[in-house]
């Protein structure tokens, strides 16, 4: 019988944060407050408040901005500027990141890595003057610009980098601002669903009371063919409404490249719109499929600064929990090489998504227990059948075929 | 004496088992002739296992992994695609028809698509007839 | 290393006709690495043959074994118990392995399941390229480390033919012209002067054309006295 736990490793009591904005500042401060030192790797010169939050006044945001300003004087947070990540090696409890810091190569170690990179907006050059983003609309409103007669907010952006999370909050804020400035303007907000969390519920109610029309559902509108410039809106209750919008407001495009790039370096998947796959914030804050690697702004990312700040606090808590353990245990479903059979062909080394196999001093393959994530690809690939996987052994899978084939059914 | 239909499905722990569970939660019934074997990732499925399944009498076999480009382990589903193609060629050489084996890509919330995949394999069995090595009762 | 490819399954089944108790024998050496005849391939081929047998009602008995190196007598000797009772051994090692088995077990037919192809190297996982022609008289020092015997389709020794177009061989647009590669390599080494030397017409005696080659390492050959003293132990 092979024991379930093969290896225990120590935990390096430091965290490495890759980030640029509010989340990075919050998570670094909170982890440091728990007694763990932090290496904060910035892409640019300083932490920057991303433009996506530019027009929201929320509790917590101002404090965080203050933190960003004083972070370089914290004794427990070591800032690195102009960082370009080269490689990420190791496993939970013992990671090593090598990177270029303004041209010099550096290396840091940590027990946990946090990806806290907030995407930037890409301002689109739109050919039509009558289509704007929520951010530019805010600029128009703040500058006392002219408000037209009919404004329609549509979910989704023109570009490829649109984010999945609701822009409804930004739209509602702008819709309410328009109604306050010019009550006679007709305002429609088209969204699959209206997500107005926390105190934002009040803003939503106010907008409705001021006469903003919310139309929900999939594909709630289409362009009119017989009357160019017209939209036909499908309200599930009222039915069809025809409007001639003077202004259409869409989401901005997000720059997802840097996020996807960092995610790949960390061995994480990101979706087509650049969001890194994480688990539910409410259950396992910031955890990803790779133990020890955490992400702020995962699938549950939001355009509200307060949401992201709270999430960062929760992630800091998860990270601190990991860093405070005396040891980590590994080995439950790992692949193991029988060196007698190994042909040193390198197939496993070349296929492993986690770089778990290494060659020992005799040239035979060995799979690092703490790094193996138990996918089994090397097992089915090995030309010499030198690798088997704990729990998912060849013998077991073959036996299962026989058992299910002989059974009576169901 | 009638032949029991057998469809074996290798489902990965992440995408496909989730899809099967979603199907269950959504009360999408599929026949008891379909039996699921879980694997940590479809990249674990060996050519040998697929051949064994047919030798043991399976009328059809499917391998279900995560959506393309969304494999939990990056590219286990692409490895599985290559293995499935290899076995299809062997089955064709042996006169058993490579159509008895298929690879599906599913996300964990795709209960409906899971049932559709199962139905596709059952339809193939109808069309191609039972495996000559099948179990008789 | 030696690169080979399994014969098509249909051809293997035809070759096995008339036999019933069959041992599929692989090797952990070169053929394992080029993914043609290692233990995994043995398992897959054996299962495919069993499936064929079941479907065609042949009652074949298929056994499997993988040898450390099928060209070495000692390792092939170790599988004697597995060969006993068989009427054929289907070897998916290289041609050397198949012949070694036949030589050591003259009463049991050794059949090839592999087409041994060439001496080459893995370019990328799953892709193997011929590199060395085994001509017995290596001129790599004159050609910047690129073999003109096999990497040039015509085995030319003093530059490309007229068919060399844009660095590609006339046999196909994916095949690089070896002499273009040789030129680039020598240029990178700063030794274009080596192209000035004329390589004379090749003496093919040390190659395959001179009959089966036998190479001696006198310092390792056991003398008659040694053999006798050893036999007396």
C-alpha cells in the first residue's frame, strides 16, 4: 500500500504579489498586517488607480488610494518596479519567481503568489459620434456637456476585450446623472440582468423612480430594418418599443493581454475575455486550480472599487491562512516513475503542463511530488509504461472497464 | 436472449463529470445502459483502456473532457483527441467502425449538452448495430 | 538512434496468418523512444490483435513481453520461458532485435511488426528525422556538421544540384537543401574555406554496399586462452 501523503514541505512565510492597483495595494497591506513580508512586483513605476473606477465615489476607495501612496514606506512590503516576469517555479509553500527589474535580473521566493492585476480600459476610436463608452459619457456629464433626448445603454462592448461582469452599475450611475441634469431625456438601460449589489441597490431604485427604463433579458433589442437609426426593444412584459437613440452607450474594451500573459506565466487558464479562472470568491477567496497561487479580480470581478477591495481583503485572508501553516502535505494523486523501466526518452518532461518531471543524476525521470497535479497525461504517454498514478492506476481503470461491462446495468 | 446495450463514458473530474451532474440536477434522464468511468483528466485515458472497453463488449465509448482551450490541465483534452483518433483508426482497420468512439468537450454546467452527447452515442449504436463481442443475457 | 515505424495493422494481421500462439516482443531502447515498439506499443498492438482475433473468431493467444535491448543475447535469453510454447514471435523492435530473436530461437518463427527505417533524431515530440547514413566514412568535419549522404537526396559531396531552390530540395518544399544548410553552417563557423577542398568520389566499401560490416575492438575481444580459462571456472 502506498501512503496517501508522500511528502511534507516547509512554508516560506512571504508572499509575492503581482499587481498594479487597488487590489494589489489592499492585498499587500493586509498580508503584511498579518505578519508576513511581501514582495510587490509592479509592471510600471508606481501603483496606479485604474481608470475603470474613475467615477465612482465609494467607501474604502479613498483609504486604499492613501495606502497606495504610502506603500513604499512600509517596512514589510518590498517594492519592485518595471518588472518583467521571466519564470515561475516551485510549488505551494515554496515558489521562486525570476524577473527583470528595470533591466537587472532578480529572483524572489515566497510561499504564495497573488495575481492582483487590474485591467486597463482601452479607449476605442469609434467612427460614430453617437456611440460612446460609459467613461467618456461621464466625462461629458462632468464637463456640463449637452445631453441629448434619447440615450440607450447597451451591455457589451464593440471590442474583443469586453469583460463578462456587469457594466450595469456604471450605466445606472450615468443614467441617474443624466436624469438629474435633464429629466426630460428618455433613458433606456438594456441588460441581461441588473446586478446592483450592496448600497448600490439604492442608486438602482432612485434611477427607476426618476424614470429610467430598464429592459432585461437576452437579445432585448434589434436594429430596425425599415427605419434606419431606430432600435426595436423587446420588453418581456410590454412587448416591442421603438426608439430613435441620439446616443448609444456601450462598455469600454478592457486590455486583457497583460492579464492573460501573467496568467499563463503562472500556469493558469484565462477565458477568452481575459479573466483568470478562480473559484467562487465567497467560498475560497482567490484560490485557483494551482495550490498556492491566488487571484484577485477572478471570475467574480466587478467594476465597483469596493467589491474589488473587499475581495482583496478576503484573498489576503486566504493567503495568510496558507502562510501560517507549519507544513504542507503533497502526494495524494501523483504520478510515480518506475526507474527500472524508464527509457529516459523525455516524453514526460516535454508534456507535463506543470514541469513536474526532472531527470535524476542517472538520467532517469523523477516526478516532483509537490508539483505534480495528478492529471495523468505522462502516465498514458510513457512509451515504456514506466509511470503509474496513485489512485488512478492502470490496474484500477482496467478493472473498472471489466466491472462495468459485466454489470446488469445502471 | 437479448443483448444489453453498453455505452461507456470516460468523464474528466472537472468539465465532464460536472456536466453529468448538471444533467442529473436538471433531471435529464439518460438510460442505464450508459456507464461513466471518472478520470482525473481525459489526458489520463490510455489507448489501451479504450481498446479494452471494446474487447469487453462495449457497443460505443465516449471520452468527455473540458471545452477546447479550457482544459483544467491546459491540454489534456488535446492529448485525448490524439488518442481517440488513433483508436478510431485501429477500429476502422479491424472492421469495428471508428464511429463507435467519440470525443466530446463539455463545461461543467452543460447538462443539456451532456445528454445530447449520450444520445449521439446511443444513436450510433442503433445505426452500426451491436458490438459482436457484446454481453448477452 | 534507430527510427522505425510499426507496419499497418492489416499487414501485421496478414503476416500472422496461420499462427495461433503469438508473443508480441518490444524493446525499451530506440524503438521505445521513437514510439513504435516500447512496452506501451506492445500493449496496444497486443490488445488490437486480441480484438481482431475475437472479432474474426481466430482464437489467437497473444502474449506480451518487452526486452531491455532486443539486440543483446543476454536480454533475449531472459525471455526464453515466454517464447516456449509459442509458434511465432512478433517483434516490434528494430530489424536487429527481430533477427536476434530468430537466431536464438531457431524453432519459433520471428516475424517483423516494424519497418526499421533510419538513424535519426527526435526533432520535436512525435517527429523524427533521418540524420546519419551509416556510410562508414564520416565527413562531417568538412560539411559543418551536416551529413551530405542522407540529408542530400542525391548524396552529393561537393555542393548542391541545380534543383536546389530557395534553400529547398527539389524533392519537396518541406525538405531543406542539405548543401544550403552546409553553407550556412560553415558560414556561421567562419569556415567557408572548407568548401574549397574537393571531396573525392566516395569509396563505398565501408558502407552497406560492401557487405555486412564487422567491426573489431581488439582490446575487448576475448582471446582463445581467456575463453578457455573462463570455461574452466
